[in-house]
C-alpha cells in the first residue's frame, strides 16, 4: 500500500478556509493519520473500474435500446457519442484523480476552485443512487431465494397469492380467443402480488414488506464489509464481483444460443433499420446510454483513479476499459435476445410482445423464459446471481467513491482510529432506512421517482458540460494534457484537447437541450400518472445535486478576498497549495517540461526518459 501522506497536504479552496479546522484536528488528538491507501496492483484498479461501469444497464438497457432503435444502425450514434463524449470524459476523470491523488470533491476544488460544485453535485448523485439502486439487488435476492424451490413459483398458478385471473400462457392459450382482458400470467402475479405486494397508487404506501426489508439489510451488510477497510478490502472483493458476472453471462449465452428460436431473437436484436437514424430520439438514447453505462460525472472514476500509482498509464487503461464496457453490452444482447426469441417461439407470439427493458426484463420477461427451459432452477440461479453481482460492485464501488471524497475533505477527522468505519456505518444505516420506503406496497412508485429524477440523463449532461468547460476553457486543455504527459510519459491523442474544448461541450449541450424539449411527465405504469407532489419531490431530488454548482460558485466568490475581478481570476486558477504542475502554463513553442514536485502525495514517481 502507499506510504502515508502528509496531513498538511490536501485540497483547500483558499488559504484560510480550512487552516483553522485542520489545526483543531491536530490538537484534538496525537494519533497519527492513517495512510490513504493505494491499489495493491493495477489489476485491482481495472477490476474496480470495470465493476463500477459494467452494471445492470449493460444487460437490461443496451440490448433493448439497440432493438428499439434500428438494430445494428444504433451503433452509429452510439459509437459517435462514445468517441466524442464518453472516452474524452472518461480519460478526464480518471487522470484527474490519478494526478491529484484526491477524490471527486477535493480534486475539483484544487484544479479549478470556481467549479468545486462539480464534486459536491456528483457526490449527492452517488448518495441518491445508493438509496434506490440497492433495492434492485434486494428484489434479485428475493427471486434467488425462491429459485431453489422444486418448482419455480412463477411457473404455475397454484400459489396462495394467485388469483382466478391467472393463466399459464402457452401456444394453446395464447392462440385462443377465450382469454379475457383481465387475464394475467403467473410471473406477473408473483412480481406484483408476492414480491412487491403492489398497491393501486402512490398514495397508498402501506407497511414495510419485512421479507424485502430483510433482503435489503443483507445486501447492505455485504456492501459495508466490502468497503469498510477502504481499497484494501474493495481491491480484493472485485476479483469476485467483477469477474463472476462474465462467467454467468457466458453460461447464459451458450445456453441461449442452443435454444430453438434463438436465431430469430438475435435477428430482431441486430436487424438494421436505417430510417431510424432520422429520429432524434435514437440519438438521445445513444447519448444517455453512454453517460449511464460509463459512470461519467458521478465522481467514482476520479476517486478510483486517485489510488493509482503516479506513473500508471491511465491513457491506455481508458481505451481498455471503454472497449470492455461496450463489448459487454454488445455481448449481453446476444444472451438476452436469444432467450427472448425462444420464449416468443414457445408461446407463439411476436418478440416485440416480450422485449422489455429495465426491471421488466429482469423480473418478468427473463424469469418467464427461464420457466420454459429444462432445469429452470439452475438457469434462474445463474441469472439472478449475475444480476446481484453486476449491481453489487457498482453499489459498493460508488460507496467507496463517496467515502474517499469525504475522507479527503477532512482527513484529520476521519483518518484516525475507526472513525472511517463508523462514518461508513452511519451512511449505510441512513441509506437503508431511507430505502425502506421502497419496500412498501407503494415502494415501486417511489423507486421510479428516484430513478427518473435523482440521476437523470439531463443532470449528468449538465455536469458533463461544466466539466468540459472547466478543463477546456478555464484550466486549459494544453495544461491538462501536460499533466497527463507528466504521468504517462507521452502525449495523449491530440483529438482529446479538441474534444475537451469544443466537441464534447457542444454535443452535450445539444443533447441536454433536446432532453429538455422532449421532457415528459413520469408515467408510473398501468395508466398511472405521477401526482403533483411526486413531481415536486422529483425536482427536489434533481435540484439537490445540480443546484450545488451555482451555490458553490456564489459561496466561493463571497468568501474569497479581493475585488470581484480578482476573485474570479483567483478562483479560475489552481488552489495555492495544489501541485506545481497544475500551475504550469505550457508554451506552444517549447517542449512541455516535467513537473518535478510530487502531486499532493508522497507516492513514488518513476523517472521518465522518453518524454520528448
């Protein structure tokens, strides 16, 4: 692990902003600060980032978007957004963390103090995500427990929760004309009546479902012990959580490819429809998928990169991880649609009637398909284990990023004794208690509000715009390129500077404006529209993060000494105690010199001889 960092080093907005509190922290106890930590190997970093960015969206969102938006032609807007926005911002965030050795909040306060709100906004988004994202894992754990029964409960209508309207669909029943409009399937009744115990509207929350609450508590307990020792524990757990889903994905892919009807499902998945490129919504879907699946603007990439060695080749890592992420999404489509094609053939219906996205795919469509296979229990266990592992590492790596940002802001307070573990316990307990609202009969509606508003595509796009402006127009793309070169020993591709300054903010702005124009109220399903108070709650969740951008800028301007122009100039320059490389303005006529000082940390920096 890394050598211990000097407690006087860190991110400070202004010279006097935290000096008093830090001095008090020193006087409060003589116990030395604990080492910040570092990845034990490069593999730990790669697996941790892969676990963070490769999640449920790769399995249940990308394949459906590809099918819905023209099959193979969807890759055209998807790859354009990936090259123009995804990869440049991915490199920006990981290299920023690696260079400053700080989490999301402190890194932005050092590199461009006026834009320190970017760090705070991203951490609030992570906090919102920790509250609702883990509920999906509780649902998956509930399904997993039922998958060990001798007969899958969603495969028949003989359960206590089934109604008279329950019908076991097959070729005979679906082709008949005697089915009423109120007919439901056993998998739908299991989902709504047994798992969710779903109420009729949002105003009827009802009591907590204690079985789902127990599942939620178990998942939170696992997350706590994955993160409680920082990168020491996180770096080891990802060896399992980041690799096991691939094993299950390949198992399901092989099984799906051998099923009858699989070929037809894959054709539906990739069949090109060039006319869809004229639809602006296709381009919007491609852009939001990049931002969701790459974990951009959530601060996680910056926090994970901060535990790297200074000379780690983050430029090369960026390409590897982006390729892995998109390849996983593409591969998952084959595993999902081969099974959906089988189900469509078995039931004698069109695949468009079974193709779903999000929870509908994971908890309705796929379980229904599994019930039609030989040895359904085996495939159900494989599928829900994959869902749990995919979501688990995204959850606890996000939690690690949140803890990194807090402890970097106040190292003198939390890097002593067991204070970090106690803070983590407090965060987990509070998030668990807030999440209990989502395991009530009306909890699904609350979950949908959180999912639609708290980490929405518009919010992520807005943060992306400000990130690009901060680096491309305030800090300077040449200076940031010099910082990366100082770490890796060679210049990144010149196109990155062009993207940071012009292309990425322009594309993000256009997509953001389009998302506002096409905004529509949240639909809760079954013809239910969100009531007014729910919409207000949603916008409060959205503003709780993005509003921190102007709030922090106003606070920084108000507390910085000098005239208003002087304050702007000072806040648009790196903080006074940031590493010398952040202050270096490269000359266009001379080679970019190396920074000789260590960047905020005592971690070793190997000599680089092949710079020029």
